[in-house]
C-alpha cells in the first residue's frame, strides 16, 4: 500500500480521511457508504487537508470503528485494520470491502436507520430508487426486453441527455411509483446511470 500516494490523491469515492473518530453514528455513515458502493479505506490520523497527524491511541480508534461497524451498521460490517507509519506517525487504515448483502443501513442520532452511498468524496443519503437497486442487485440485460415505457424513457434521455424522476413520470403520465420501477429496471439492465448528490438525483444514458 502506497499510503503517501493515497494521501496526495485526496479523498474520493474509495478513500476518506479522519483526524480522529469522535462519533460512532458519523463513522457508521461512511462505513455503510463504502460497503454499499465499491468498498473503500478510512485513513485515521489524517486531517481533511491531507496533513498527517497520527493517532494518539490506535486501540481506542480501532474499538470505535469496530463498535460502529457492529452496533451502528445493519447488517454488521467487518473492517480490516492495518497500521502504517508516515513521517514517524501512526496512521490506522480501516479497509471496508464491497458488500454482497446490500443495502447496509447506518443508525443516526435519532435512532433511525438510513442507507448511504459513496459519491466522490461524500457519503450521500440514498434515494428510494438507489435502495431498490441495491436490494435487487444486478440483472443480465440479455434476459430482459424493453417495454414501451422503457423505450420512451431512453429516447427522452437520448434527446435531452439527462432527466429526473419527476420529468420521466410526467413524460409518460405515470405515477412516481411506476416511473421509479421503470428507472430501477433500466439501471439494473445497465441502460441508464443514476447521478446523486446531496441536492439532486438525475439519470443519463449509460456509456
């Protein structure tokens, strides 16, 4: 593991910096976001700006992460730990594998469970559409055929390049529930790609 290279590249979809672990609820969001996406690594002892601070108590940090993974994540997550030395300081690396039992939920301060997904350097609250995609997993596109509504959605995206759930529902004069079901199936077929952020969710044709 080239820890210096990871730090220089900054936080992204698979790397997150934490100076220290102060809250099980907060770290659980990151853990499930990684597990629900492609997996990732937490670098404990590294500040947001990439400066290496080191960990004061490796055992305490390990305990907090493990507690978050087992108690504040559902289903529980099993992180793997490694100690790396940078500039004579200890950085604790917690590796979170991509899960095959998605979706994972994180418990918040109000005792509610939520699904998170890693997008760039953020752990974003997953929409109902994305949760359905995570639940169903991937489908082989050659096992499915397009419906008339599928074709209308795809043609619209070809012409407009992007669209929201509201726009696609209005396009076909269908309920949000039916439009959502169509979008989920098209994502699973690999035909369209979801784009989510803390502010919006939209869809484009897959490359």
